[in-house]
């Protein structure tokens, strides 16, 4: 689980500059709603009624047994939800074993990568060089038997260099199509902020449409398809910063921190003994298994109470919500879009499946909240000048919304 106190980063590292008193990191719990409880919740769900302001009132979440039964009742699979979870646990366990053989530590990174893959999204990784981003991407591709391509972004990289182009065959006089490196299951787009805006837009179009167009012909991208884009927070002179609208299309943005001393020592030990060069001992899963996992994620039950909780969180990030955070407008210029709410739900479903549950809990929504929301908040100039961490603002938002 991620630490909850404000000022603590998603990977255990500290987050600079706690949020000022105008946006309190903790908000006292809301008073109990009269008539709240399971009966009131069922009545509200049946009628679809919402209190004044348009926000559904926070109701208590049913018990685990009731959520299990509801997941069974609403299942869209021929197999039972419990059978889906058991199979998913076996498949994901093999992925974890392969990942741990090649990457030391970085459990938060593994969770973010696997969650993004099975949720059908893309991920943006930010860190200084040398924190195993490329190794992690290669290992993930090997764990799912997928093809892997790495694209090193430079200012002179053109859209055709990643999408593909037509080449004249002098022998036949005909044009032949040469597909670009984006046509792979796992694509590492290294230092995306060093490529021009035109190249960035071409790549993001491929990510969104999951196809490319070369010479007027549509070429679907392989399935599953996932982009791991990286950007370096240092040496940003001469780079092309991703606009907020393009950042929002990444399902998650994970910020990596340095490993612990014991983990660095383990890296040196494995290098000296040649452990990283040994063949992978665990059988990888197939790309068909990944597509099945994606379907299993969609079948994880999300109770209406959880959906209302997510809507309240997203609206609170915009300065509204059932209990607005005082002074939030001083630090947040634009809150999360509806795409942020969709991302929270999808990631929560992926986390629940990895935890061996057939339903989503509030803890699943909270676990990867930083990675899901940090790139969806547009901070004000005052917040940037004061070095306000978006993680602190996210903690204040989650503290303001009562947990069901």
C-alpha cells in the first residue's frame, strides 16, 4: 500500500514542499448523513437520486460477502469471477517472477507497468537516467511473449521514422510499405520530450487510434499494444514539453526514485555473479493471455458507491465536489478531466484483480492515486513558484472526500 501522509511520494521518497495551510492536507470527516447505511444506499441506487449540488451522497459500502455475490450476479463471463481471479493470479505470478529476476526492487514500477498493461493504457515514466526504465520495459515484453522496440527521441526524429513509410522498389518500380518501430507490442519511447511537437503528435495519435496510416492504407497496431514513454526531469534545455492535453492521454505517470542501498548492493552482487545473464527460469505468458487479463479487468465489479466516490474525487480536484478544499483554486488552475475518473476506475479494477478480489474497494482507488492524477492537475504559477508537489494536493483532495 502507498503511504497516506501528505508529503510522502509513491515510492517511499519524500515529496518537496508540503502544501501550504490554505490547502489543508487533512480535512475532518464529514458528519454522518441521516438515513445513511445499506438500505439508504440501495434506495439511492435504485432511484438514481442525488442530493442538492448534483453529487451523490456518500453511502456505506456493502460487506465483502455482498460485493462477492454482486460480482457473481453481474458477471459477463461464462466462468465465475472467482475462477477468473484464480487464473489471473497464476498468470500475473509468472510475470512477477520474471520481473524480479531481471529488475531489483522497483515494486511500485512493476505494479504500475502491469496495471497499465492489463488496463489497456499507456504510461509515462519520469526519472533521472539509470533507474532501469529500459530494462523494465524489455523484461515486461519478455514476460508476455511480446515484441519490443525502443525509439530514441531526438529533435530531428520525424513522424515517418516511427510510423513507417513507403519505399520505391527499383527492381519492380512499385512502392512497398516499410512499417516503423511503433508496430510492436511494447514500445519504449525514450525521452519523448526531446522529439518535436509534430513527432509527438504522430506517436500520440498511434497510441489513441491504435493504428497507423501509410500512403492512405490503414495498418492496425498489434494487440496488446502499450507505450512506455520516458522523460528526463533534468537537462530540459531545448526540449519540447508535452502539452497538458497530450499528457492526459497517458493512463499513468510514474515518478521513479533512487533504489535503497540494500537494493543497489543486490544489483552489484547480481552483476558480479552474472545472475542477470542467466536464462529466464519462468515460462512467460502469451499475448493472448494478456488480452484475456484485459477482459478480466473489465469484469471486476465496481459498486455504484465506488463510482460515486471517484466522481466526488474528480470534482473536488476542480474546486467543487461534496466538500470543496478551501483555497484549492490558489494552487490548481485546471483539475482532472472525466478521463481522470475513467483512469481511476480502470486502475482500481486492475489493482483489485492483482490483489485477488472480484470487486473494487476504496483502497484500490487510493493505491495508485499519485500515478493516475499527478499529470492531470494543471498547477497555478503560484504553486509552481512555491514548489508545491502535486502529490500533496492529491492527498488533500482524498482527505476531503469521505471514504465509503
